[in-house]
C-alpha cells in the first residue's frame, strides 16, 4: 500500500474504534434512545405508495446560469408485499424543463440550482397526490429547505424562495386532507445534530450506524429547534428519526409530517438524545406506523436498504450523458459564451 495513506488509514480506524465504543456506552446509558421497530408482516403489506425524485443538470455560462431539470413520480400498489401494479407520473420519460438567470454570483447560482429542483419536485408531488392519494408519499431528500438554499433578503431569488415555501405548505396541507403520510428519505445525511449533543465529531448517520442494530430506530425528535419555528402552522409537526433497516448498510434519516399535537412543555422538551417527546398516544401510534412502513419498504436489499420505489423514481429522473450533451450543444449555439476555464484549447 502507498505509504502516504498508511498513517491516514490508521487514524481513521482508530477514530472508528473510539466512536464505536462511545456509541455502545451511550446505548447502555440511555436505553430509551433506541427502539425496536416492528416490521409489517409480508402478508399484511398491502398499501399504496407514491414517491418523487428529480434529476438536474446545471451549466454556468459567461454571466448566466442555466438549469435543466425534471421530476418524476411513481405509484406502487403492494398486495401482500408483492408489487401488484405501478404507474409513472406524468410518464416514465419526461422532457427536462430549462430555467435561466442572469448575473447571479457564485452563492446565488447554487441557491438557484437547488430552488429549481425543489420547485419541480414539489409541484410533481402535489399533482401526484391529487391523482393517486396514497397511504404514504416518499420524497427523496428533506421536507424543508436547508440553510444553504436560502437567498439573502435583498437577492432577486428571494421571491423564488417564497414560492418554494408556499409549495411546501401546500403539500403539507394536501397530505393532511388526503390522510397521506408524508416522509422525506435521506440516504446520505451530513447532519450532526445528534452527534454534537453527545460531544462527538462525526455525522449522525455514522453515529447511528454504531448506535443502532438492524431493525431499530432512534427516538423521534423535532426537525426545528424552539428558536426556529419556520413554516408557520407546521413547524412543531415536522419530526425526524434515524432507522437502520439492514446490518449491512448505513441508517436512513427519515423526516416526516407528524400529527397535530397539543402544544405544551412536555411535547417540546424531549428532543434528540434526551429522549422521546411525550405526544398523544394516537400521534405515537401514527409515528410508529411510519417507522414500520419505512422499515418494511427498505428491507428488500441487505446491501442497499432503501425503498425500491425511490430507486425507480431516481432511475427515471436521472439525466443521462446523451441528454446532457444535447443540452450543452444547444446552449452553446446561442450568443452566450461558455466560461473560459471550460473552453480553453489545452490542458
């Protein structure tokens, strides 16, 4: 092995051993942090599931930013855990849409890219929900914008961000009316909230890989801290937990829209590694059902523990090399010039 990497690999292994030891200690000190999830028996898994994912290609030109994106929805009907039928929405093959902006700085260009993706994924989810009101709707990614997606108040993208917030609220309200459980599934989360609470320098996903055994989840905890309260009317209903469907794969971060709970100190006190929040029994039962559904839908593969319907949505939405080349060629026929670092005649 290359000598340059020997010391690095040894350091990584040492930190992993220390983390594993600390996680096992946390598990013993606070047994309420982990809970066994009851998987739905295969013969009883008869549900309607929808999922949405998006594909994106962004191209920076001289003074301009272009984003090509598409969102695809999928509807699965399971009967006794067997896939009885499925549909794609609006179709399996969707032509990408093109969004364009001038004079964005580097940060705004990244914000613009994220907001375009969210716009079409949320719009697809709303339309999908209206056509196929499922038992559960899965979104690839978070159920709210991350801090890096938020433009400055004086930015020309501020109104675009407000449009995305309105779409989230519309989706939340529609799920409530249709009695559809809404979940965001994040397979590679970089969140460090739980790890920081334990004084650890790692991601929550890595911590939970050592903290949880297969078929277990963490406690439920609020998405927003008390000081945030972002989406008015929904801020205290967005919840999070981590679940480990398989011993051979990392845990998933699950965000979900919980039931309408009575606001009091007991429902808001139990966040993160301090334990479960004390919500109404009916809300607890609904939350447990969500965990059971996610476990059952993600346990198909031992090495890639992820809902099959989201895999299908991702494959349909992804932009392939041929499409990207076609978009690039079309754009370069305009009068807008490519960035010089991308068009120099030598390397």
